[in-house]
């Protein structure tokens, strides 16, 4: 993954309001940091899936990001709903995030970004196929 935002991803976030753009950029920095820790940027793809910025590390599970006008004060990260990722995040980070079933975590645009919790969740997703048989994904 290049550190420059992929053109198609840039086109999507261009339509975000300023606060959502700032949160996207901060979360993307966390993704880049997690990608370096989980096997390197060269093994991570930045693209669009379902029209949303998405990140996939080799051997991992896709992380999608979304801001929506339906819930303008929240920012969402989506994970594979057939995995135990969100179930694990709920167990570990019930106070840091809101949860949408077994597919997403969200947090407010305002306030301090839960950096450490986000990075940990993203790392678990990027290493999912190595961790999926461990209780609580090894935590």
C-alpha cells in the first residue's frame, strides 16, 4: 500500500465533511501503522469495496471504513460478519465503541479517537487467519 491515498479512495472521501475527512485520515494512519506491524505495507491493499475505503492485508480480513449522512456524528469500521472479529472487539472494547451486530464498530467523530483500541482491532483483522482459532483471537 502506498502512503499516498489511492485515487478512487480519495474520490470517495472528497465528499466527506471536514471532521469526517480528519477522522478518516487519522484512522488511515492507524491502518498504515498496523500494516507495518503485521507484515509490511507492501502486503496491504487500499481499494474500494461496496464504494467504501477498504484495506486488506495478506492473510487477513478486510477492514472497510465509512461515514454516512444517516449517522453524521459517527464513523464506522466494518469487518467480515462471518468472522469472530466484532464479537472479540465487543468483549475487549465494550466501553470504547458502539457495535452494529457482528459486522461493525463505530465511534463519534467528536472527541478523542480511541487510537490504541482501533489499532488493536485493525491488527487482529489484518492477522485474522493466523489468530482465528485462538480464544479471543489470542488476547
